[in-house]
């Protein structure tokens, strides 16, 4: 681990805001997994912001209506200040999404050169989305957006490169909240961006340095430690998530379950084609509305009521409690499945629902 801000003159590294050997080690691993060149950022939002800044003033961005709330809040803030134009779409509907891309194509003053990333607008894709687990056709959307002159960015936080490699499906740049599954232990706040285009990498590197959106070397070391166990953690948590989704789908009091691994999920076949598994996240709705959902969420003992996802411990929350998430079903509970034994988790969930009157 390189704990330094300064370097001897004449070496390859010059200053701690521009380079660090610990970043390099992490970036080489993540880049290899995603099939591109990775850059470490101070947070997932820092990586998202760096990518969004590629859009020229007045340019257009198309984003999933149920994308991560941090992404939507950032884009809404920028749109509200006239920095960009914004279209929200249902990314499960490929035709509607590309129609939204056509609406924003060519917006802005094109200060970037022709073909430059973001110059013609940006399609921001998330698949599966957080928290509704909507699945987008990444290959079709990338091809269609590129034909219209838009660049494509994908948030791959929920799938990780273990389950999905968006760059292979035509996406220009991938972002991650490293805080989540990649680090996996709920003790790091960090982000990353990955691209195969050296020009995009160079631009994002410059923005990272100019804005100071850099991770600490200790946080980066912890993230690298987490990636070493990523595959086995996903294998265990994913198997448990699938079992819980199946049991919840036939449990009394459950109005609906959202998990791409379920055959009735609208994105099931699409997920089978472009993913190597269905992930560690699920969401479900309860009969009885907000009060019932809150009772179950706070009635568990093993599953922690709290925000975030992707850690070794299971977390659950009612996402609609946030103002920015009021478009969600009121009783929707998002469950991030950790590494606890499946029977212990089910006993905890089942017991909380029984106590709530289900």
C-alpha cells in the first residue's frame, strides 16, 4: 500500500492527486474483470459525475425512470439549472428508450468534436435497475443509441463483471459503486469507471485529478481485498437470493416478488441471454401497504434494516420512505442478500411476516 502524497522528482509518479500504486493495483484487477481500463474514484457518485460531465452544456441525457436515486437526483439537479436536458424512460421498453434517445439526439452546443464521447448526448442505462430489478437489452440499446449519435454508459453495480460485462455488449463506459458488491464488507465508500476507449479513459482521468475525486489508498486496498472474494460471495448470496425469491413468491401476504431469476419476471429471458446469473438483490411487495412493510422491515432480527447493498450482511429497507422514491410501490421492500445461511434468513423473514399478521 502506497501511503504517500509526494514523490521524488524524476519518477513516473509526481503527486498523490494524480497517481498511486494502490489505485493501479485495484484498477488492473477491475479492468481485467470488465474487459477494459479502470479508474478508481472517491465514490460511485464521483464516477457518475465525471461521466455525466462529458455531455456538453444543453446536451441531452436519457435515463431509466427507476435508476438509482443518486443518479436521478444528480441529473434532475443539472437539468433544473439548465446544464442539460433530461428524458426518463422505461429501459425495459427498448423502442420507447430509443425514441427518447431520438428526442435528445444532437441537443447542446457540441463543444466536443464529432464522435467524441458524450458530445451527441448520453444514454444512461442500469440493468438490473435499483430497486425494481428491471432488465434492459444492453446490446440493442447500445447499437440504437450509437446510430443516433449518443454515447452509452451503464451502471453495473448490481450485476458486477462476474455476472455481466456491458463493454462486450457495446456500452462505452461502465460505472460501479465499489462501496457495494465489489468491496463487499460495508466498510468502504468508493467508485470506479471502466472503458475500452483510451480517449474516454484520458478524459475521465483528467476530470478525476481536476476535481480531486480520488480514493484514499487504504480504502483502495480494502476494495482490492474485497474483489478477491467477489466470485465466491456472489455465488453464495445469489443462490440464497433465488431460494428466498421462490419462497416469497408463494408466501401468504406477499403481493409480488421482483427477481430476474423467477420465470414470471418480465426480464427473465433477457437476463438469461446477457447475464451469467440473476444476482444477489430482490424486492417484494406486501399486502397491507406501508404499515405492514415497515412492520416486517423492522421486525427482523438477523436482517438489518438499513440502506446500501452488496455486503456480507443482509440489509432490507422500504425504499419508498425517501422523497425521491415516492414513485415506487409503497410497500416495496428491497433485500440485499448477504452470506448468512438461507434457512436462518428465511426463518427471520417468515417470523417477521407472521408477527405482522401474515
